[in-house]
């Protein structure tokens, strides 16, 4: 078993879904049918073979109800059957799933707590990155998050973040836009940034809260 697979942890599971801890450095799924890199999907198919038919595009991302960046660590929901997948998909669409993140960002934020709203688009020069549009334009998507500073140590602010939307890289690009990129962010960080510790991106998907089939769930790490 690959070493990175050994870092995956099952936080909770029942016949309908599972909550996993995804380590940093692990991609959720391949980009296309030809790509055969080690991904979380490889692990899922070995752990729960029946999941191969679950999802909108099960050939590439079976059971995946939402995603985390490759460099982000933390909690992830996986649907074990199509009925649960569709329920979770609808909840994410209607923003009925609470998503909490913990991040360390460079510097001291002027506002200790605030709500950030930006329209995001793909970076024209680098397709893997997002950019912030000055105004709403075609293909832009609104990204909203709420943050609160918890503490400040060594020119780094620890912030608790509640996501209101689920946009690609929305935490990373929005804090970069404030002039306070996430620590160890090689994609959106300062050009001459200091890499600290083990170099891992200081961004954790810390909490998930939702209701399903009449039950309420809250998971935190």
C-alpha cells in the first residue's frame, strides 16, 4: 500500500456515507480517464468496490460529493450509494452543509473578523489558478466566506473560516487578495515567501455539519 494511503483515516462511516481524513499531497481524482496517478479514488475503490457506480461521473470520481485541493488536508464526505450522493449534491448546491476551515495566513489582518465576497474567474495566464474579477462578468462565480482571527504568532494569523460557497481555491485567492496569503502556499503566496516547518500548506478542512435522513451530524478535527 502506498505510504500516502496509510495516512487516510475513516472518521465515520455507515451504509450510506463516510467521513474521511484526507492527507495533504493526495489528489482526489484523476483529471481524465487516461490519467492513472495515485488518487483518493484508487483507495476508495479498494475499500468500497461497490462505490464504482456512484456519482455523476463515476468513471473518474465515484462517490465524490465535494472536493478538497490536493495540498489541503482535512475532512471529506464520500457517498456510498447513488441515493445518498444525490441528497448530498442537492445540499451542497443549496449551501446546506456547513464547512469550517482553519488556516494560518501571513501578517496581521486589519479586520479581526469579516465577510469576503469576490467574483472568481480562471487565471488567463495560468489555467490552474483562479483570479478575482473586479466586477461580475460572464463565467465568473461568486465566492463568499466569513472569517475570524483566533490568534497571532510570529507574524502569522490563525483564522477560522466558514465557507458560504464552494469555489475552487476560494480561501487561498481571497486571502491573497487581502495581502495575507495562506502560509506555505506555493501557488498564491508571495514570490519570495518563507517556507516553514514541513512545507505543508497551512489550510485544514476542520469541520463538516449537515442533516441527512432526519439525523444531524457534526464532525470536527
